[in-house]
């Protein structure tokens, strides 16, 4: 079920993303090539899927979430470009291909990330890709700004860098990951819900509980795969967290306990959706997929 849904949503968001990378001037060709390379070079599109699924769960048409789906993937791609830089995680492989700073150069990668970040907000402001009323678009822009900025994803990366080589407890690890990974996943769900045109406070609260649980489950499963999988399957360097002495759930809890925790978080997410009908089935499938994926 999730495979067919994933294929359909990937095709939709990929077509919308592809239309964004035509350079307005020929002098910008290389920059736009680097931006495009960073986005269309594979990827599971989990965040766009969540935006579409949240929109549909509230009775909205999926096309209303095109802007949200593009915006969260652009922010995600920008974060990967910058995370891979020598000053950050210093990775040379992403999605099975050379990272952007390897394929182009470091300065171009920095600018490509900057361009992707600002393009995300331009997309959310475009009435052709989002709900027509300006108030909803403003809410969506504010949601993404909070999730992507210093109080969200950027802050999480800062905490992550400071935690290298240190022993931290589970609470501190969860604070870091709720910012670094969870904030954008939560924003993906909220943006899709807002795009539906049918979001109310009660259902937004339930979707927030769902998103908080899967956001953390996603990172727990990532940590598990960093131990259990291999580089060719992951599409990035396996064992990099351990090599860099980064705190992870398997290191803190043990591998078996980390797996149990991921399943507990999945169950919390599913419980949050009890008041939703069959239109939320893609959200339920995504919660299961996040802890069952192998890459």
C-alpha cells in the first residue's frame, strides 16, 4: 500500500520541484545545476509524503499541498548540503552519489544550500501552489520558518555538534533530535494540514502528537540503520556516527532496546490517529514504514 502511495506522491512532487530549477540568467546556470543536483538526486521524499497525507487525512485535495511538499523537501535538501560540508559532518556520499561540495565545490555547495532555503519560502508564498488565501500562506511560512531556524532544525544541528565526544542522557538526546530531525517532520504534517483548508485546533493537536512520535522514531531508526545496514544500502557512509563519536540511541540504550523504543513511538503515532477515518490510512502506513525501512 505505501509503495504505491509513495510512487504517486514522489512523481507529483518531483514534477513540481523540477519546474523550479530553470535559471533566470545564464550566469546562474552552475548554481541552479548544483541546486537541482542536491534535490533531484534520489531521496525517499518522506516529508512531502507526510504533507500530502496530512492534507488528505483532513479531506483536502492533494494538489493543495504541492507548495508544502516542495517547500519541506527544499529545506531538507538544503540541510543535507550544509550538513555534508567539511565544517560539519564532512561526508562525501549522499543518496549513493557524491555530495554537492564534492560534485561541484565547497563555495558552490554553500550557495546552493542558501538558494534552496530561500526558494522554499518563495514557494510557500506562491498562491498557484498553495491555498489562495494569504492568511493561510502566512501561517504556513511561519510554521516552516520556526521549524527550520535556530529554534528548530538549525538549533538541533548546533546541539549535535556540541554533543560530539560527550556523554549525554536520553532526555538530552531527544531534545537534540526533536529539533534536528523532528521539527521539519512535524512541520511537514502541519503544513499539509493547513493546506487542506479543513484544519481545526483539535485535529491539529492530534496530528502534532502523531508527528512528534514519528519524528523521533525516524531518528531512532536512522541510528539503528547506521549500525545494521551498509553503505550501498544506505546511500551514505555507514558507521559515520560511531566513527565521529556521536551520541546515538543504540549506543545509549543498546540495539535491542532502541528497536523496542522505535516500535513504541510508532504505536504512539498510531494512537494519535484514532479519531481519524480511513482517509488517514497513508499517515498510518507512513508511521509503520518509518520504523521498517532499511535505508
